C-alpha cells in the first residue's frame, strides 16, 4: 500500500513567522530524521497553539498541513484512528488535498474496510485522475473486495504507462490468478521476475500455480529458484516500529497451516522461510531479531519426511514456538484416533491406515473397524471432499481394497451423525492458546459436508442457526461436550489447531478431523455474520504471539 505525501510542501507554506509554523518545521525535520514521536509532539503543539489563537490568524494551508503531516506520522506509528481523525480535519479545511483522500483510503483499508477505501481512492482520482498512489492502492482495495475485473483493467493501464515496473506486473499476476487465468498469471510473474531479478516472491507464485496445475517438477524447480534468491520472504508490520518479529517456517509441498488471513495486517514483522528436504539453515542468523517461531508445516502425512528437519531447526533456534513439529508428527488420522481414545462421551471413529505397497484383506479391514455398516476411504494427506468416498456394499469394498496399491490411504469407520430433521451438521472450532473458538457450522442433506459446497446461502434458516451457534455455542454444546473439547485440546497439545465434529443422535461428540491445517479465512461475502467471529480468531492468534514474544524478551 503506497502512502501519499501531503499535497503541500514546506516551500509552499510560510514556516518562518510564528510558533505554529515553527512547530510544523520542527515536525518535518524530525520526521525526515526518523524521530517519529518528536515529530508527532511538534505537530500536536502546533495544533494546540492554533486552538488558542484565532483560526483566522493562521493560514489554512499551515493548519491543514499540520493535520495532514500528523496523520502521516500516526499512520506510521500504527495509530490509525488518530490518523483518520487528522486526515478528515485537513480535508475539512482543504478538500482539494488529493494525497489526504488517498491516505484516508489507506486507513480504511488497513482497518478492514476496503469497500470504504475504494470510495476515498475514487475521490482522490476525481481530483487528479493520474494520481499514482491512489490508482495502485485502489487496485489493492478492489482485490480485497473481489472486484478482480476492475482491478485488472486499472493494472493494464498502469503497465502501459510504466512498462518497466515489475511490481505492477506482479500485482497483475495475482489478479489473473484470482480470475483463474493461470497461464496469464504465470506470464505476468515471469515478466516481473525478468524486470526485477531479485523478485523471489513472483517466482514463489509461479511455483504455487504450477503446483495447483499439477506440474510438480516445474513447481519444485520454481520454489528452489526462489529460495536461492531469497530464502526469507519479509513482510513488514503495518506499523513502525513493529511490536516484535516472527519467523514462520513452511514447506511448499508438505501441507501448511493457512495464513493468508492470520498474517494479514499484523503489528509484527514476519519472516517466512521456505524449507525443502535439501535445506541447510543457519539457525544463528535466522534467530537474530526474532522473538517467536511459528511452525506452519502441519500435515503429518504430507510432511512425514520433512518434519524431523523442521524439528531440528526449531531446537537449534531455541525460541518460543507455536506448534512444535514433534507434536505435529503425532497428528496423522490414525494417531489422533489413538490419542483421543477413552474420552467419555466422545466417539472417535476407528481408523486403519494402509501404507503404499502393503496388502490388506477385507477380513483384516472389517476386524479393525469392528465391521461397521459403511466404511469411508480417502488418500492420506487429503482434507477436502475430493477422492473421499463411502463404501456401502461388500462387493464395492472388495474392489476398493485392491485399488491404488501405490497410495497411502485411510479406511475410517463411518459414524452416522444425521440430526433428527434429516440434515447433517458439522461444526468447526479453532483452538487458540487455550481458547475454544467457534468458526462455522455447515449444514447439508448428505454426509459429506463442507461449508463452501453447501447451499446454505439459499436458506435463511440455516444461516440463522449458524449465527446462533457462533454467538453462543453452549446452545448446542453443553458443559460435558466442552469437557471433551478441553480433553482433546490437552491431548493434542498444540497452540493452534482445529477440530471438525458433530453430534450423534444420542448427543455424543463425534470427531471427524483434528489438525493444524484447517482453513480460517475472511471471504464471507455470502455469510457476513461470520466476520466478527473470524476476526476474533485472528485477534486471539495475534495475542498469543504477543504473549510469547514478551516471554522471550523477559
């Protein structure tokens, strides 16, 4: 997000003749020297003096610039409310200040109101249609509100004006990705990397898209090339100085905790390190300035071969760590079933894992799963509904057992969790630093329930039921259920993870999945009532990191 400088400059304002003007000059000098707090104090002294004198005796230009400059300084400090207050004060005096409109849009965007930001950027552009920061920031706001076609149109105009600007090419690549124009997105990222050979992020994007397209070798090559350029991706905090620094560890092909939302608009700096089987990491240099490590490598099946490397690195870093990789190793589906066994009132479906290349007989399978009526089967390391089936007949089971001998897979006891009204309900909680926070309720008329694939957007009663659950989960889950959830939290023993669960007709808690790979996102346009509950999870995550950072310093 590009900040715009105030429209007036020191040369345009007489800053020699009064105390007020002198404070403006002092503030400008302190800002230029990086002494932010001194600059803020000077601007505030100047504005306090304005209130004591007759406003008519002070040029409007001087007052509006004091407000505008104070707004900028507060923005850098992270005090967005005070920044907005001062931008608005400047605009009341001088509504022609294009930069102020732009920066007011930046405040709205940073506070999670991108649609409001769009309006302010458009006002800036009405004053100056060529204003570059307003146009580039408008693109980001349009992206945040999923107005990708408009964002793409503006980016194409910007590229025509500045064809050598690699960052604009990079942004266009992200926009094309959202529009599912994958080949065009790759081309844009390639052009961005040519224009800026140090642009590792664009190459990481190429790797991610290639991985999505199933081009594994090309994806691995891109990831490796990006890592050679820049092993660490640095994302600065939205404020200065940052509260602390986080080192996030992730593995491109090993299943990671989704962080698009969790790491958005943070008050702390984030260094993200890509890890591969061949990675050799200098733990001493990585730990410099870092207070907290967040291990994102969270799929115990996909990352089986890499987690020992991550565990070794975490040990050498010696910092407070979220989701120790040694604990992640215990979260395969079969291990979780064992870990959670014996919790009174909690139904943990039996799980049998078949490793690639091993023989499995139907008799062995039925004995392991206590001969359930139905059996679920899915490849190890998968979490969505694809390639996840219910086996309903002995003949079908015989056929499935001999299929895919080269794939690790799970056979899972099917537990009927249909409600009395015939619908299936799957609840998701996120555990954050001891808290049990509701994330969603998915309702469907079939057993394979995923929130994004339901038709809940078309049924008001379903949305009302989800809203009631989010507002007060105890209307569904009683004190006994919460005892079970706390027992699960203690046995899994991770700082951040999720659970998908349901209730059977007898009121028992049915556990479907427990791991740290569960998605928490903010794209709830069809279900806006979810927003405050999703935000609560992020705030709890941020607070957990802050507490760990303080513990490291102390």
